[in-house]
């Protein structure tokens, strides 16, 4: 039995090339805006833990206190960060549909696809919250149980070593399950929602039936898709690193001129240097987004090709598939 995840690796290159070339700055700029909010392909969780011999030691109960005004400022900053994060997540959920519609139709139009799919985007946002909050609560609760004895000064209910080594695999397995569900929702359920004009749960039921009928095909996608995601991420990072060094050279030269001609102790010198630094950061971000455009496009086309090969009734890109396989 042929594995569609293997066959689609090279086909996705051809489809991506036809979609992105010839290079059009306006088209790529709109795609860069989209990929600012969306992810790429399949991702799996990683757990990093630092264990020290003093895990059972008390860190003391004399915690620094904050003045009421300072607490109000901290609360306001936290509230703003939370609101910005929610807004970013909502926009990101809608942009998932904008991206897939762009890949399917070949027309990169943010406003048109947004108007058509924003309701489904809100449903996707709600689903992500529904599956993400329990996992977050589990991780925070586990960490809280680990550090609570040290903060409160009391004896632990469960020995810290036992709690750590028992909880770590549980947290990892739950995180792994969450990553798989979230990734499949992004790369498979969103296209199914578009193709069937349905909600998240209805699309998931359709996908789950396909997974049960073709488990080996989806398992192959998990393995190969993860490898492709990591490899593409590393390639993009190296590319941005090399290009970033090249981009840094003119900014260093300009900064040197400013250093030689303007006193750094003056307000004007600090403003000029700050502006130069800000421009470099903006340039680096724009560079990173443009590098991510072909990476995200390839990984999403790869998933669409696999989905269509496994179940031809869910094929969103039949014409593009046929063109690269002639």
C-alpha cells in the first residue's frame, strides 16, 4: 500500500512553486501578513525540566510586597497583555481560513476571505480555548504542587520527587495528545470546515471517520510531517540568520557614523540610535515573515495533498494536484 504522505513530499514543492511564482511583492506582502498569525505544519510538544537537589528546601516566606499603586499598574499591564493575546488568537483563528482559501483558490485576498469565513474562525477560536484551558490548568496545577511547599513553608502532601517523576510523563502525554489534536485541527479540520461549510465538531467527526478507515496514512503523515516541519524551521532560521547578518552591516555603518558625529549623551544621539535599532528590528521581522511564506505554504499544501489523497471527497486542490502529477 502506497503511503500518500511520502508521495506528497515532492508534489507539494511543485504546487508551492506554481502558487508563489513569479514573485509579486504585493501578493507576498499579503501572505506575510497572514503567516504572521498562523502556524505551519505538524508540531509536537517538548518538555524541558530543571531538577535541583534543593527541591524540598524552603525558599522562605518573606516575599516582597508591592504598594497598591504598583499592584494596580501590574494588574493593568497583565490585563493588556491578556487582551492583546486574545485578540491575536482570534485574528489567528480567522487567518487560518484566509490562508486555506488563498491556497485553494489561488486568490490571496484577506478582506474577501475574512468576510466569508470569520464566523468559522470564531468557532475555531472557541474550540482551541476549550481544548487548551484544561491542558494549561493541568500544567499549572502540577507546577503549583511542586513549588507550593517551598512558598508556603509547610510539608508537602506528596513527596516532591514522586510528584515530579509521576507527573512528568502524565503532563508529557497530555501535551502530546493536545499537540496532535491542535495540529490536526489546523491542517485537516479547517480545510474540511471550508469544503463542507460546517463547524469544528462536525468536521472533526468527518476527519475521525477518515482516520479510523486509514490509520496508517495519518500515522505516516504525523511522522513525515513532523520531520518536514522541523527541517523547514531549521532551514528558515539559517536563512534568516545569514540574511540578518547581511542586513545588520548597513545599520552598523550608520550607527558608527552617528557615534562619530553626534554625542551619545545628548537626546538627539539617543533618539537617532534608538531609531536605527528599531528599523533594524522591523527589517528583521519583515525578513522573517517573507522567509516563512514559502515554508508555511509548502507545509499547508503538503497537508492538503495528503488529505485529498486519503479521501478524494475532501480534496480542496484537485486541479493543482493534477497539474503537478501530469
